[in-house]
């Protein structure tokens, strides 16, 4: 079972891996996936400000994506933002 220290190490490594992938790859759909994963890791780590920045980055990338009609890619960022606001105790 993970303790808090181990969870912090794992979430930090996961966010770093997603960022490394993003800086080395230009594939839009895979970058959307990496950004979504990074945002979820940041939310789980309690870093809501960073997660919001990541989700906004994902939304920006999505707005330029020619495959925008894909349901999950379109709905995913909105769900991520809702989760961030919910964790902050804000009304969505």
C-alpha cells in the first residue's frame, strides 16, 4: 500500500513523464491524452492551479485540432475543469 510520500513520488514522476512526452512529440491526439493524464495526476496530487493550467493548455490544443468532433476529446477537458472546480469546492 502507498503512503503519502510514495504517492507524491509517483504523481511527480507521472507528471514529468507526460511533460517529457509532450515536448518530444507533435501528434495532436496523443498530446491531448498526455495533457489529460497530466491534469488528472495534478488533481490527485492536490495541485489544482497546475491542473487548471494544464487543462487550459489542452483546450487550446483542442481548439486547433481538426479531429475536434471526437466525443471524448471534446468532452474530456470540460470534465477535467469540472473536477478541478469540484475539488476546490466551487459550484460548476
